[in-house]
C-alpha cells in the first residue's frame, strides 16, 4: 500500500545550508568602496609583505631577517618556502573576505579558497612547525597558533563542502584571525622602534608575548564581528 504523502518522513537541510541561486536573484553587493575595511586591510598586508620580502629576493642567507643556523642547511630553504606559502595565505585570505568578489564571482571565490587552504595554510603551517625550533627554540604560542590555524581552516573547508555557509563563514573568520597574526609582531617591532625603546628586557618581553597576543586580539575582534552581525539576514552576509 502506498505511503501517505502527508505522513511520509521528510528530511530538512541544515539551517545554514544555502542553495546556489540564479545570478538574477542574487542580492546586489554594495560597491567595494562602501566596505571601509577592505582597502585598509589590503594596505596593511601589502605593507607587511613589502617589509618581509626584500631581504629574501636575492636568496642570500646572510640577508635574512631571522638568524640562520649554520649547522642546519635546511633552515634557510624552509624559511623561504614558509614565507612564500605564507604570502599566498595572506593574499588569498584578503581576497576571500572581499564581499564584492565573493558575491559577483562565486567560482573565483571557491578557487581562491582552495588555494588558500592547500597552497597557503597547509604548507605554511607545517613549515612553521619545522622552522620554529631552529629559529627561536620551542614556542608554545607559535605552535598552538599553528595548530589552531590548521584546525579552524580544516573546519571551514569541511563546512563549505557540506554547504553549511554560516558555519563556513564563522570558521574561516577564525582562520583569518590566525593567518593575520604574524602582522602583529611587525606592528609591535615598528612601535618599539618608533618610540626609541632600547631596553633588551622590553624587547624580550615583546618577543615572548607577540606569538600569543596577536591571535588572541584577532580572535576577540572576529568574535565581536560575529556577534555584531548575528542578527543580519543571511543574504546580507553571504
């Protein structure tokens, strides 16, 4: 006997699953210049990369900003590879956060996202684990930050594959918090230099605190943003 359609069990998608909509039905994204944080974020990342890259363009270990261990020939190549993959991470994560690109070019958003995960985060974090003991000795803050970066990125990628857009957004914003963490270290250094601080104890304190303080500040800001936008309609934040 055929099952009554009114009593047949029905499956419901997860509440944050968003099905692709025709281009004509997609909400119009605000002009890029109406997102006041897009341009400053891009400028900060560009300034950071402009500071980091020049000493390594000549592939001369003596010009490295980080002292190279002469008894470890693998140190410098791994450092350069880490900087290269870290650069991919920073550039792609900024593009991923750009609402105009995400809404107008979803295929490009997905491609850039895969690049961020597999050509940026994964190799950069693994190389960081290998370099840290050679560069400065074991650092709990740096290592924990790397582990959490991998975890949040993996969760964000998995939720994207599942079509759970809200969860994907949350985890990838957490991933962004760890990706941009490295910038804080340079901010602290520039601040101390501009203030003319020469006390070695202060410099040592900053060096020990920066690996923790950077991503803690970033996570706080990300969580504040998630709370601030929690009541917005889904179409306005996807």
